[in-house]
C-alpha cells in the first residue's frame, strides 16, 4: 500500500531526494525501499503497525502523509525533498525547532517523534484541524496568532535558544532585504526565456515588476537616510525574534475547540520582527484583513516600541516584502520543468501579475502605504 502511494509521488521530485534519475528503475526501487523504511521506522521506534496511509499534501518541499496505526494512534510523516543547489536542511531544522518548543512546554505544535536522515523522513504527532479560508480570519484568530508570537519571543533566553539557526532568508540589516530580493530576481531573470512561459515571465519582470521594485528600493534608501538608519546597521540580537520565517495562516490549523495550532517549521530560526509582521500581513493564500493589521501589531506585547523604531523599520521593509511575495508566487518557474506545463506556469504568472496590480490598493488599505503612482 505504502509503496503504491509513494509511486504516485512525482518521480521528478522523488529522484531529487535520493539522487536517482527521474523515472528510472533505480528511483522506483528506492521508492519501495523508502516505503519499507518508513514501515520499519514506525514499528521499531514507536512500536506501531501501519493500518492505512493517506496523502495530505503533495507539495514541492515534501510529501506529507497521515498514518493511521492499528492501535488507533494517528501520526504524520513528512518525506522532505532536497534539490540540487538548495542546502536547506528542512528535516533537521523542523525537527530541532519542534524539539525546542516541546522542551519549553509549547504544545500547540506537532510533537517530534522520529527523525531519520537516511530517508529524509520525520514522524510527528498528528493534529486534527483545518486550514482557514480567505474571509475566515477574524479578531479571535489574529489574537491567537499574536499570542503565539509572544510565546516565541518569551523563549529568546531559554536554554538552547542561542544555538538555533537563522531563519530562512533572515534579514538583520536593511541591505539584507535588498540582497535577498536581488538574488531571487537573478535566479528568475537567469532563465533562458526559450519557451512561451519563460518569455512571458521575462516581459513581466522587465516591464511591470522592475519599475515598482526600483521605486520600493529608492523609498527604502531615502526613508532609512531620513530616519538615520544605516543600510548596513545590524539589528541587535536582543531585538530579534524566533520565527517560522513564513509565519501566516497558511501554516496554521484551527482545531475543533477553536484554538490554533502551528505547523511547518522547516525554515524556523532567528529573524527580524519587522519581517515576521510583514509576512503575516502579506501571505496571499489566507490574507489578514487590513482592518486587523494594527490589532495584531498592538497585541505583540513583548515589543517595547515606545521609540517607534519597529514601526519605522516596518514602513521601510514592508513594500519590499510585498513585492517579494510576488516573486515567491513565481517559484514554480525554478522547479523541475517536468512538474509543470506551460499552462500551469502562465496561470501562476497571471496570479502574480494580478497580485502586483492589487498591491497599491492593499498598501492604501493597510498601515504602511506606498505613495500612489
């Protein structure tokens, strides 16, 4: 059963996990071996026998499985994908993050149970819940999300906290925000533009995206100069926060009791609170209503912002991060080309273009607007 399920996982992805050629017999053999390995992991490490397996999410970073055991216990397993050129240790980062949180009595996250680097697999407790849909985020959800951020901030001096890594694409200087953007743009603009989708991407970046990005960069530089903040001035360690890096309702489950649980810690680590707040506002799948953004900011009780420095930094980086989310939506162009056809890529580009066009309205509705064009 598990072997059959893994064979439905795109071979282009699975081969990248194990280093086998896509679709090769070797890759299929390794799928069978991985299925047996997962069976053995759960049997040997947890004393459980698998009864049934249900795929929850066939994403670009992992295959996530809901595992029902003969005992009645339910587990969650993630098989992580490591791509050439991407050194992110998603398994190690997520498992250690959850260990740290559980060691400090944070229970609204999955419990880490088994980590096996050989098969790039993690096994966790399964949390029953649902992801919120656009329009379902209200005051209670925003307050609960802020309470979790406050809990994370309260762990900044906990044993082991100083040994945690920097979050994925963490930024501790204003210049770092621009560097991250420039690196993303370089990867996208470095594509050959040899087919319809890549040519359309090139036209979008050159004709529509770059003018807005250039204005956002200039706004950041001039605003920093006006505020007396050097572009290379580093955020002090005591002003940083532990973060999922992509904190937002796309990584939050609502339980049946109305509480929230937080999932996906593959990029967890230290980051700038201005980035966490901006990402929370801007994540496009389940956006935070504009009228609740200030409520979230004011609910972050651990941050003493009497000087207004956090809000100043928010105002500087928010437009850049808003544009970054347009680029994140275009990550599909950088994945294995066998995973997406031209129609899929053009549809994603259309969504990013629509997002770009909507940004001015979002800025005007939010608390950190850009100048009108």
